[in-house]
């Protein structure tokens, strides 16, 4: 099915992606009933989780979303890749959501409605996400409060309708090879 640039996906696109993800999930569940060595089972489950992330990211990255929706979809794909079992929803009205069902704690923050850095500090997101993954939507608003070591992910739609994903490393992230990620 074709999707016109600038529109949200229609029911057919959602059903297609849903069926693909359901199939991958069925394979994951089926693996529990196969007599495998524990290490092989973990590897296969991690690979399938990563596959779900790729399906979501690749399917939706070619569609034109406003950044707010796209960043929430990307965050959901990232969480799926990290094994989060719950549906990841935007924390716009509650500011912070934490998910503990994955391989690492996963904290999703939306700072769009915050009025000051003090309000951000009050959320204690760095402590909440210690040892895990922290995703901050609208992070420019709290840029000065971010730790030195972080990876900024920027999405944009160019004038020619090209979708661009930029990874901007800071601190320890600068030395990492990120070329294969995009």
C-alpha cells in the first residue's frame, strides 16, 4: 500500500505492521517450547526483539510524521528492541514513564510542558534511569542539565521530503563507531 507523504498511515499499514510483529512474537513464544540451550534461547530472543525494532523503525521511517509522533514511535521501537513488554505511550501528560520489563530499565520523559530546569531536576530522571536507558523528548529545553556523556538523536524532514536521522555524540559517545547505526 502506498502512503502519501505528509499523511499518517492508514488502517492497512497498521494492520500489516501489526501482523508482522504478531508473527515475530509468535515465533518468540514458540521458542520457549523448543528444547534449546539457554544461551541459544537468549540469543534468539534478543535477535527477534531487535528484528521487531527494525520492522517498526524501517516501516515508519519512510512515512512523514510530525516529530512528536515520530519520536514516540521511535521510542516505542527502541523499547521493543530492549525487550520492554508493555506498550510504550507518550508521557506528555504524566511527564515520565518507566518500564522495567525489558533487559534494562527504560525511562521515557517528555519535557515539553516543563517551565524550568528546576522542574526537570525534580523529576529525578537520572537516578530513575541509572543502569538503563533514558529517552528525553524535547531535550533541547533541558540541554544544559544533560550529563556530558549522552547521545542526541535528531529527526528531520528536509525540503526534498528526505527523512534524516542524525546521531550527535557527546562525551564518551564521541569515540564510539556509530556509522553502522544509521
